[in-house]
C-alpha cells in the first residue's frame, strides 16, 4: 500500500476457513505468475478496458490502482454544505 511520508502500519488477517485462504493464495499466484504483478501492484486491480466486438469491455487487469472514494464523498458533502439539495 502506498502511504504518505513512508508511514507504516501493522495489519493482520482475521482467522478464516482454509478454503478462503487457498482461494486468496491462488489469486495472488495468478496475479504474479500470469499477469506479472509485483508487490507494489494492487491486490484487487481495476479492469483493463478496451474494445471487444465493437464495444467497450474489460479485456484484462490494469496495473493502475483504484481512485479513493473520498473524492465522490467530498463532492457530495460540498453540495450539501453549499445549500444545494441532492435528489
């Protein structure tokens, strides 16, 4: 995870059934082996969009990270604070 000013934090997985852990391991192996993802890439990447049968579709996995949802939340709260009603 990218953080500002090289901050660190400790995290852990909540105990889950071995089937879920095996699925996660398979997913990480797929990303590393088949998609050539590295440790700096997202664990759940955005879809790579492209043309397929003359229309836009997901054609693979992108190395770009998702944008944080705070942008949409901030825009919505600005409208409310400006006195505009969201319907």
